[in-house]
C-alpha cells in the first residue's frame, strides 16, 4: 500500500511510477476525487459532533437528536466512500525506486553481469529431462496419471540432492543471522492480500473455498505475514528468516511454456529468505540478499547471469528486483532460478508491521525477500552442467559432504 500523503502531495510522481508498471494513472485521479469527498465529510461530521456536544451541554435535546440523526446518515456515506477509496488504494502498485531501468516488458530487463564460463562439452549435451528419465530421477508420466499436467515425482538421488541444497543454504545463512522457519503453506485470504499478490496475479493463487484459505506461491507469503500488526524495536532490526516450504502456483497464462519436465510446475520446493529491516537500510539489505544468492550459485559452481528487472516486469509489491538465471547447455541460454525484491514499506503498510525508533516514534519497516534455492530448478541446472559423456552426473563438490555419493549413474 502506498502512503496516502504521498498520493495527496505528489500525485504526478505516483502517476509516473504506476504507469511505468503498465497500470493506468487514472486510478490516482479516481482516488484523489474520493479522498477529497472523504476529507470534506470527515470535517463536516467533526463540526456537527462539536455542535452536538454544545447542544447536549445546554440540554437542547431536540436539536442534539436532530444532529445525531444527521451524523449517522453522513457516517453511512463516509463508510461507503472510504470503502471505494480503499479499493482503489489497493489497486495501486508499489512505485519503482529511482534507479530501476524503465522498460515496457521483460525483454527490456538489463543484464548486469555474467559469472562463470559457460559449460562446454566434447559431446552433444542432453537436456536435463532426458538425463533424469534415464537415471530414474524424475517421473512425470505417473505424476500426470495421479495429478494431471505440470506435476512430477522427484526420485532417488534427486531427492537427496534436494536435501543437500537445503542443508547448504541452512549452513551458509544461519551464519548470516537467519532464523529457520518451516511455515504453513495455507494462509488466510486477507493475509495473501496483505502481501500484495491478489489485485494483479490473483489468478495464480489456489484458493480453497470451503476452508477460506489460500495455498502459498512462495514461503515469503507465509513468512511475511508472521509479524502482522506487530511492532519491532529498532535495535532488533534487521529480522531475517529462512523458510523451507512447498509452493503452489496455477501457472495461469503459461499455456505452451515449458510443458515438458519439471521446470514450470504447479507444485515445487523453495528455500526462501525474508528480512524486516530499517527503511534506510533496505537498499543495502537488497544488495546483501543478491550477494547471498550469488554466493550460493558460486558454491555449486553453476554459470549464471544477473538481471536488473525493468519497471514493467517488477510486479505489484516490488520497488526493485534482481533475477539470477542459470546457464542451461542444452538450451544454450540462461533460465531463471533466483529472484530478490525490495518491497520497501508496501507490504508493511498493508500488514501494519512497524518498528519503534529511538525517539519512540512508530514507523513502517521495509521488507526484502529473495530465493536461496528453488530446488527443482537448481537440480535441473546441476543435471545439465555436471553431465558426463557416459550419461552420469557428477555431484558438485560443495554438496558431497551431505551425501554418500559423488556421482549419479
């Protein structure tokens, strides 16, 4: 949620910011028109209450009763206007930070750097799905029989690789002050709305009508709401969590994309970072999260590139975002495995998450999130980059200490 005072005082900045995310700037005019009505009604009601109190003090009961009836009618009008005003306010996405590149769609994301030499082989590399089927690591046919399309069984050594990735992330990030969390994967709709994924992107959410609960699309959504309506002490910031959970997405609008294998599925596993931090530190925290993601990619020795995401590709909650894409030899291109976003105070305002500064004043925290590992996609990158001519897979050295094998196949 945006600061109402920002919309009132600098509407052109807000219009420019939301338009860069392909959201109509007319929403700002609609909000301000309702807000003006709302403020006039609030003043009128306050004036009438003062007059009502005066008549009550003077025991002019008839006049006081008439004012009471009028106030009740105006309060009904105020409630309706406030509801309409709030609906528009929730439609306004977070504003991009000034240094975010302008772009009309994902094709205008900016490559910041490529890290590591692209893996080359003295043989024609196979794609991960062919490798996995041969080594009995993935079964999508039986998953389709059981659950339908875009599901898969992860099997045998692939499951152990997933555990190893979780262990590696835990070992590295606990040292950086992250507390471990195994969060619920079902959350209330109002909590999902608080995270800012409903107004645009709601079609991706699995909703259980009978239970009035939503399945999370990332553990950020269940960790971010942990401290709703709570107050941190400034000395306790940043508060960092590392969450482990299954995630669920309907993948609406992805018809025809990545239909083979497990790259784009309805259910997947993620190790996710989130931080509640001081507003003046959120840019620094965001860069720190990116550095941790890069550290993990370097440890498993997968070539990758870092993208700075342009305005139109940010999504509603994010004010700035980076993606990491791993090199897939069979496709001869990079594919997304990580992202990290600075959501500033957008989610915190919706969820009423604040901190008390040294003077005792309450302010909204900033929230930063990032992927440690999307384990399925990371396993894909390992299978492709560590494949051998005989069809076997070497295990990245950093993961071998968590396993009783160094090679698959």
